[in-house]
C-alpha cells in the first residue's frame, strides 16, 4: 500500500509549479531539469571518488585515455556543457572560472543567468566528507541579446531561484523560487530526484547549535568572541562544524541553529563568496523562515562589485542571526 504522500519526481513537481504560473514559458522548468541532470552526473563521479583514485593509480589516465581531472574541474565542465547549448542562458559565472562565461556564438542565448559553485568543499572529497554544488539564478537585465558581467553582478534579493545539491549519505537537491523551499532525494536505482522534503521550514525553536571554525578565534573581533563565548557558556549551545558549507547550512536548515563564517584580522571580508555561495544559500534559509546576514545587515541586500567577492556570513535561525548582529554591533560602537 503506497503511503499517503505520492511519488513526485522533480520533473513532475516543476511541471505542476509551472501550471500555477499562467505566463510561464517552461524555460525555468527546462533549466532546473538540466541542473538536475548535471547533478546526477556529478554525483555519480563524486560517489566513486575513492575508487576513481585507486583506478587512477593504475595509470595516470582514466578509461577514456584522458588526463585524470580534479572533480571540481570536472563538475564545472559538466554544468557548463549541460547548459551552454540550451538557449536558456544569457551567460554564466562559476567559482572555477576567473571571468564570466559567455554563451558560445554558435548557440542561442536566453534570458536567465546562472551563477554556480560546481563543487564546494572539494578538499573534503579525499576524506569522504559531504560536499555540494550551489546555484543561483537571475533574470538577464542588460539590453543586449547576450549576457554581460552586469547581469552577474545583481544583489541576492534579485535572485529568481537558488538551490544546492548535497552529495552526502544520500544526494539531495534543494531549491526555492521564492515560494518556499523544496527538497528532493535521488533514488539512484531509477535515477530520479523524488520529492522528499516539501515546503521545508527551519525549526522554531531551533536546536542549540552554532557552527563556526574556532581555530580562528584569536583573529576575531571582540564582538565575535563575545558572541561565541555567550553561546558556549550561558546559552548552553553545542558546536557542529563540518567544514563544508552546503553540509553545514543543510544541517542548519533541518535543525535550526547558526552557521557563521566571520571576517577576521587576516580576511576582512571573510572567506565565502557572495554570488554563488552566500546569496543562494541565504535565499534558501530566508525562504524557509530563517535569516541571512553579513554581520551588520541583510546579506541579500549587498550589491556585488566583482564576481568573486567575499563576504562574512551569518545564516540560520532568525533569532540567532539577530543575536549575532547585536554582538557584532558592539564592535562598531567601540
Ligand atoms: P575553513 C570549503 O573549502 C569552504 O569553501 C566551505 O565549503 C566551508 O564552509 C569553508 O570553506 C571552510 O573553511 O577555513 O573552516 O576550512
């Protein structure tokens, strides 16, 4: 007997969502479908990374006679090649590519802009820790037929959609179009993403967990130090830190809590990137009822000045992000 919930693939879910937008062209449905395809291909390689490494020791080349690629370079190429010919995108930008990525002249261009981190946390692959792909989608705003850098440098509040794929104990795709957050789990036996987490909401009250790399404690501002000292003493919080942003933020979405990557004396803008890490994950958490801040205001309000711009990140339960801003405000009041 099937459970009450029905078997809904991401394709079926996208078509149903499209039906609720009478003016929809189907282009967004096609775009997410292509992203899901790229995710399956990347996940297949990520899930056999150890084996590939062993195979790689037999010869410096893979079975196709190609130079063994690093997985993040592979993931970057998979996404680019899955998207470049579709006629859906005006341009792309990637963590792996210095400049913005034009659509080849031989292919038609479209009206969406895709920003992505193809494989965030790839240093964790060798120790079998969960890693992720992050994507951010904007509308093209420039006048010309094909996209420009201007189309990539939009505030997070302008995103039309955002999402991530988490390659963990299972492969999950989580996305929002500004109408709630929906999670899909890959059933590898049939190669389909199945709706497993409809309308995700960050729990309230949250579990008492904060997530930050405390190795940098001595480089933090006084306010940052006071915040973490408060959380771990009076507030009785526990600490969880995976060191893979998608995994840390996904846990925060599911349990509540506070994920932080602060600025510090050596990194005045922090480490994480605004366009294709903080802004998309920030949209997801805000759509789920949480908050995203750069420490002194809404993260999604920041208008980027360059593609790989870094930003401090405070993402999670609204009350905890508010608390963080309160402690950090004391830094500017000194
Ligand atoms: P640190 C992974 O390298 C990454 O880009 C994010 O996924 C993660 O949140 C962060 O860096 C971890 O950085 O300095 O704590 O090792």
